[in-house]
């Protein structure tokens, strides 16, 4: 099995996540993409974070949408594994699924902050990963510390389909259509709508 792992808070899950998952399925020739709903991202504040059950439900609804839904799965496996850091999650998944070939999926915004992840160099040494473009982040991501340090192991986008079978370190920056949606913007819009509704009721 060739499995892409898309970790995140999914606070909430949205069409941008599905765009990344579907692009990864096609470009990396994956069998499945798992939406790993984090029990708690150590790099994000808990304020404004929806309960894990709600975030998992939003990811499950997204995965059940028409299209490749049988190949895109929402899971809270990190909670069952007892892991919160990516390096620990990857190690646990390899132990539990020794015959699977995993590739980590991330947006360009996460490539920028990769050096803040626990054991990021070990992650890169042991896991292939694909970076998806994100509006306003791409130039900064490719000029940032992680991309500079890992430049010798970056493969051309035209070789992306071979990435999962490669030995780490190896990574690719995929050239795909960009989706501007973000959970942060969706939460802002939701709060704005809620405020408008409240003001309307008070009139």
C-alpha cells in the first residue's frame, strides 16, 4: 500500500484539504490518503480549537464527499497511538503497518516552520515527503531553512510518482493548482456570520 499522510488540526476540515489529498493521490500514485486529525497540535494554541470529536467529524464528512472518498480516510489514529509529535506518529505507524509505504504530505506553510518540529532532521532522514504550494508561502518556503538544508535531496516534480518507492531522504515540491482556502479564514468568516446573526436578532 502506498499511503499519503496529511496531518493537521482540521479546525475545521475544508475543500483545501480535499484538494491536497486528491492531487497527492494522482501525482504520487497513492492507494490512499489518511487525514490524520491531531489530538492536539503542540505548535498551535488550544484557544479557538474545536473539540477533537468535532474536528474528526468534519474530516470524515469531507472524506465522504463524492469522488475518491473510498481512498481518502479520516482517522484519529494518533489518539489511539498516544502520539502528538509527527516523529513519534511515523515511528508508531511503521511498527503497526510494516508493509505500507508512507509519504508525508504538507503545505508550503508547514515547510517554512518545519525546523520547529520535534526531530525534524530525523523526520527528513527517514520519511519521504511531498510539499504542496500554498498562496503567499511558496517563495518563502523554498528559501527557508528546511528547504535549503534538504535541497540535495529534492527531486524534480516530474518524478513525483516515484517518490513513495524512494529511500529517504527524498522530497518533492509539487506544481499543482493552488487552493486559497484555509481553516483560519473559514473560522473568521464563521465568527463574522455569527456576529451578523446576533446583531440581527438584537434589532
